[in-house]
C-alpha cells in the first residue's frame, strides 16, 4: 500500500493521479493561502524561464519563426479532421535570415 504525508496509512488512495489530488487539496485552502502558493510557484517558473533565456536555451516554440523573410517551398495537407475540418499541414520553409542558428546540442 502507498503511504506518504499526503496519504497516511489507512487512508484510501484516490483513483486520480497525485497531481490532481494535490491540486484539489490546494483548492480546498483559503483563497489568500492559495494565492500565496501560486505566487510562489509562478515566481519559480519565471526564474527558470529567465535563466533559460539568459543561457540561450529557452525553447521559443514551434510557432515562433524569426527570419527576415520566408516563402513556402512546399505545402502538403497531411490530415483533415472529419468532425471539425481542422487541417494539419507540412510546410517547407527555406531559412533566409541574418540571425544566428542556435545549437540543438552535441553534434549539431
């Protein structure tokens, strides 16, 4: 049987993942205490983001494209959702930027 400070011996373990159980317990606290917990957590997240930004390792995401200009060389429809009609496309974009390329790790 699983035992910890969150689930002492004899207490039934919920059928939800631990993250949800912790979230539910936080939401049961007074609002002022919730705000203090989330402010502290947000501060930790922002500190990690800023450290990654300063180190040049912040992943800007797939939607951020920083270039001087671009054109599509190829545009291929991969899938159309039958319910929503949403399309997934593959596009080939040549890089034409004066911005430096960032290394993705060893051997790049």
